[in-house]
C-alpha cells in the first residue's frame, strides 16, 4: 500500500493556530483537526514547527494499519495491543489483576465498542450495576484497570479524553481491623503449628518477611548475619519484590531465633544447592501459601480459640506493633518491613495492645493525681 505523508499548513483562526489532516487508521478515512492557543504559541513559525512534529506521529500511525486487529479501534483492539506492548513491563501481580477484570467484566460488555464511542455516563451505569453485589474494592480495582488502559490509549493519541476519568465510584468501606494477638498467644500459635508453617510464621513475626518473600527465599540469599530479599513468589510465578523498598537486607537476631529456624530448615531439606528454595513442596518447588493457610494455620487458630480472621498478613502487623511497643524508631521498622515510607508502617500496620493503653492512661492520670505516682518500696526489716 502506498505510504501516506501529509504536511498541512498552519491556519490562523483568531485566538489559535489550527491544522486539518486525514486519519487513515480505520477502513474509512476521517478528517481531523489539531490546534494550539496563541497565548502559548505566539508565532506562526513556532506553530508550524509543532505541527510538523505532530504530523510525524500521525503519518507514522497512518502507515501502520495493522496496529488494531481488523483496523477497528475498539476497546478489545486496544487491550490486544497493550497486552503485546505493555503487559511485559508490568509486575506479575498487576498483570494478573488486569487480565482478571478485563476477561471477567470489561471485555464482555465493552470489547466491541469503538474507543471514540465510549461515554462517561454509560460507564457510570456500568459500574453502578455492580453495587452492592460486588465489594467496593473490586469495583474500584476494575475501574482502575479500565482507566489505566484508556490512559494508555490517550498517550497513543487514540482517544482525546479518558471517559473513565469522570466516573464516580462507591465509597471505600472500612477495612476489618487487623488482628493483633496477645503476646503470649503469638507464642502459643507458633508452638502449636507444624512445619513449615511454624518456621514461616516465626520469620514473619521476628524478621518481618512477607509470605511470598519466604516462599521465594533461596539458600544463596542467607548470610551469617542477614537475609537478602530480592524476589517473591506470587500467584504461581517468581517476581520482583512488591516495591523497590521491598528489596532489602533483614538482620538476624542476636538471640539466634532466626538462625535456629534456618538451620532446622537446612536439616529437613533435601534441596541444598545455592539456588534451591529454603522451603519447598515434595517436588522441590515453592510452597503453596493458600494450602498452608487452609491446612495448618487456620486449624491451629481455631483449636486455640483465637480470632478466625487471623492470616499470614496478621503476623506482619504483629511484627510492626511489637517494634513500636518496645520503642524502636519508625525508620528502623520501615526498613525492616520494606515499606516505601513511614506512613504505611505507622498507619496501616502499627496497632496497640490493651495493656499498653491501660498503662498509658494510668500514667496520664498519675501526672495530675500525683499521689498515684510510683512510690519507692520501703526496706523490710530483717
């Protein structure tokens, strides 16, 4: 097919400069315009330079008719291109989430719709239809997927505006308060668990590791004084750490608790090469966190009569709360847990124990009613 090259001249339209050009991306060509305000581009020469740069992209796009299957700029076509060009750049967890929401909800409804025909009010009705049968978090994640997809289409100049931007979403529901077991109950849980969950929970409580980081831990990452965290195992695939801050070193405690857990895992393991996993299934592959949760952790929690909502993440909350209760600087806890900022550590993970609150209130009262201040204990006569 003959290549199409256009170099339209800038037209003076009063308060702005404008060019007109042909768009050949669909089976039927369309006439389009592009303008620049004179307040931002005062001279015709500068406007023509911007127009020439803009048309380079248009000409290149017009001569790539197979960018979309069948030449139709539908949402399904945009998804296909994004899966080819953008998905390899996404984190594994993000890609899995996007694929689920696209295949389950978005594409069945909007896949055949032309990108330029998507309307905000229709999308509003679409997302409203899921409430209240879907959780607000699910609806928000679905919207985030569509918004990101259309933002990419806007960056590629396939749509002028993102119709998902103006959609109002259901209010966020309050999260269930995270479980913080009494300190003696933490010890009871650990002692009541079978391996490997016993070791995994210990690494979480003392070392602050995420369960996916433990599943991806290899012998070559264990050193005499520290554990190196460089990857995680999530939804069946090895991936980078959850965030850049998650790539970190975790010190081994001076009491030898973490070292004892790792030494015991070495003695139990049949896979001891440097690149082998520390905790494995029978075939040497990574452990399945859902199986461990269902078969070992939950039954132990139920047997001990502790809150049924306790899960692996709960023990990361307990680690953060333990650090706070003994006066550790927030920056230290942040770095151990692999958080990007202290706000996450303090506002999401840190919780208090009832005994701490009683002690704090008592100390406040004693500063006013000084007769309750601690008095020295009189010496007993021998």
